């Protein structure tokens, strides 16, 4: 029986954790054994679960990251235990999700994957993979990641560093480490992220765009939304796409709608907290 090992910060918890759960269930239906190794939070799962590290290791990793900007370079013991677990189950494919989050040492993990020539699929849910520090750079319009990160303008953004700016070295280390795999396929979850990859050091790495799916039995077209259109003065001919966003985005919703009253496209993005 073939075996799939997924690695993520969560298991069946939160957005990417539930995505990993769905992938595991799909693999099981196809006759595979499914394993999910997670770092911090989990709900009951159809897959076999393995908890990476401990609360104390997570705290140590976080404090070190705050002081030295070395996110993803701690948790050596926890990662060694993960590698021992992988050695026991002998996965045919390793599927990565978010490997950041104060729980994993990525150089150790990738050394193991490269040495054992294991095919790796990596679903990217943000941009941390190809920057020297941040998970998202759109907030400040930074484009250093296209060439080489240096003097990060978002040093105080996740994964926050109070003192050190190690973005130049982090960029070098990520590039060398992540490009060391011979059998790596990247899975961006949006066209935007795919375009970013094409401008990063991953530009020669195979990619396969797969959108995050939704349950259309739950989320479907609704006709009784006139009160929303009246409240925000949205033209009748416009459809509404419901999305979720942090509170900071909610504040710009009225501006967004005002800018789109002419409805050049047949939808309006309605953002909620």
C-alpha cells in the first residue's frame, strides 16, 4: 500500500489544516495510507497523526526567532524525531504545506528529503517560502524577493524579529535549501501566487496551479441579498462574492464599493470580519 505523508503546522484545523485533511481523505479513498505530521493544533483526523515537537520547543523557537531572525532554523530535536517517524513509515510522497510557525527545522528536513530522493509536492499558502523574512510583502510593496532580500522593511511583521535582521542570509539559505530537491513540484493556490513564483528563485521549478476548493452544497449562489446591495449602494446588475478578511481590511470596504459602482466586472467583493 502506498503512503502519503503531509507536513503542516495544523491537522484538520484552520484553512490549510482542513485542506490537508481533505487531501488525506482523497488519498485514503484511492487505497493509500495517509499520515499527517503537524506542529501546533489538531482536530480528530481520518489520517494517522504525528505531533512534531512540544509546547516548550515551540516557545524556544519563537523566542530565538524574535531575537535572531532565524525562523525555521531551530527545533532540531523535534525535526530529528519527525525524520525518524518518516523513516519508520517510508512515505512514497511527502506533501508539504506551511512548514513555518515555530515548529520545524527546514534545512534538516530538506537534507533528509534530498538524500532519500523522495518526491515532494509543496502547496504554498503564502510567500514565506521565497522571501528572506516575511510571509506577505504586499503590505509595503516590497519587491526585493525578486532579486535578493536585504534590510527587510517588515522585520517586525510575522515572523517578528525584535533585534536582528537576517533577511539576506535567510534568503540565501532558503534558496540553496529549497532548490536542492530533484523531485519538487510547487502548487500555488491562485494565479497571483503562481505569477509571484515565476518571478522568484523558483522560476525554473515545476508548478501546478490548484485552487482552494469550496463545498458548493454549502456555498452557492443566493438571490435574497437585496438588503446588502441597498446598504452598500451596489448596483442591481452586480453579483456579490463573499470573502473573509481581517478587521483591517473591513475598514476599506465602503471605499472598495464606491470605486466599483460602475461595475466593469460582474461582481463585487464583499469582505467581512
